[in-house]
């Protein structure tokens, strides 16, 4: 809906073509990203409720207390799923807009329209694969760092 609202705004690019749809999408994305801190802060509710359930179980509390923490844990799992969906959706929109901004920048520098990406060109395909693999590389770096930190905490 943000795309259509932006498209009806009357914004035009240098060639006189309407581009307000991207503006509307950008405004919606910025709206999502501006509240991302609050949404992601809700993400910690699940592990806290889960830990509370474990503490209740290990401390030998009555079954009624465990029932309460189980309900809280179920809410935490739902909250975690919703916040992950929110984060993925806002990141996907931001990626789309950044790539569109890149395409517009290429056009403004070279003067050549850049509206499609042909993955049948080997260089483009390999570049896409390498770019996609960077996510896994940096994730591996992060996991190794967390593992080393946890090991040093245990050793200490």
C-alpha cells in the first residue's frame, strides 16, 4: 500500500517518469526501521521466560508455578517468531531500496539505463554467489568469536 500511496504523490525523476512508488516504499521502510529497536527488544522476552521456567523446575516449585511459566514461555515463543518476521521484512525492503538506489546511481553517473540484472552473464552470477556467501562467512566469524568468548568464560 505504501508503494501505491507514494506513486500517487506525483513525484517524478529527471526523465519525467513517476518514481514516487519507491519513495513511498522508502518511507514505509524507514518507519519500520525506526521502530526496529523496540521490536527487537521484545525478542528477549522468550529466553527470559524460558529461563524462568528452568529455574522454577530446578528449584522444586509447585506445579502451578510451572504452569504459569509455561504459558509465559508460549507467549515468548510467539513474540520471538513475530519479531523475526518483522526484522526479515524490514531488512528485505531495505535491501531492495538500496539496490534500486545503486541502479539509479549507475544511471546518473554513466547515463546508461540500468533496469535489469542478467544473471545469465557469468560475472554477474559469480558475483551474486560470492556476495551471498559473505553472509555465511561473517556469520561463521561471529559464531567463532562467541565460541571463543564462551570458552574463555568457562576457563576463567
